[in-house]
C-alpha cells in the first residue's frame, strides 16, 4: 500500500460489508508509536496517511499491547517513520485475540497466546474537559530502587473509550505491592503521584481542590487536580 495517496476521491455507491474487529497487538518492533491505516478495496483512499494513532491498553512484564479496532476490509500498521507491516484482510482476524509484529519489514501479524501476569493493576480514569489525559506513567519505588513500568516518560499513550474512560492495565509476574501513577499531557502539565494497588483503581481529574487521596496529590500547571474514587 503506497504511503502517498490522493485524498479527495469520493466513492459513490460503495458499501462495505466488513464488520469491526478488535485485536491486541504486541509492540515487538519497539515502535515509538503505532498507527492504524485501513481502507475498503484498492480504490478507497478516503483515510489520510498514516491513519489513526493507537493507544496502549496493556503493559505486561514490560511488553506493550495496543488495542486496535479495525472497521474496514483491509489494514496495515505503521510507525509513521518509514516502517510498516504488510497489508492485511480484516476478516482473517479473531475478535479480542493477541498478535505480534514480525521482525522484518512488511511481515504479517502472527497470532500469539494472551499474556498472563500474577499481579494486575487496572487503572481507569475520567477527566474534566479542561484537563484531558494524553499519557499514563506508572512506576514502583521500593527500598530505594525505582522500577519504570511504562517505558519511560511520558508513559503510555491513551485515548478515552466511548464512555469517556481512559483505561490501562499494568501486569507483572515480579513487581508487587503498591505502584505510583501519574496522569499527564506529555509535557510539563501533569498530576502528582497517586498510589495504585493490585486490582481496580479509579480516578477522576477535575479543576477542583477537593480530593480523597490526601498526600501526593498536586496541582499541575493547568490547575487540574487528581481525585481517587
């Protein structure tokens, strides 16, 4: 699939028969970002390259898994830096299954077993419209040693679901106990550290000073505050 396409073509009378399928893709290529580019047939060029940046849904033992929903007949994944997968037919993929990206350019996605972890931290957050979340950074500080759990600052890129929730699962077979979470906007705008425990953790970011978490909650440069629900 060529990168540079005419973007003004209007398709008349074309109806897609493809149904949406959601898969999880391990970032085995260590791309800085993953974009989904999709189309219906060879003449469909309605989507601008490189497509839509995808969000991280799970980080298990340091491996990043992107949740990708494909709504057209064909698709590819790219890092928007000159590397991409081969073209794929969407109907060949299994709902909620896991796949990994091959080591060579143009490789196909390959089905894999779902990752498992003995320690899971499910992070769910909502935000006031004035304080959007772009990334979630997580780490553990224990006995003077800090363990980065989300690949370095600013953390995992996230987008809200249809309910306006930002979700990220951190899993590990070694790290256990409390971890810390920072919600940020990718620059100097961020919340303070917030504790998270194994299991479900829910938060709300709003432009108000009241909170239930006490120490560790700080105001960012945009005046947003973090409140644990």
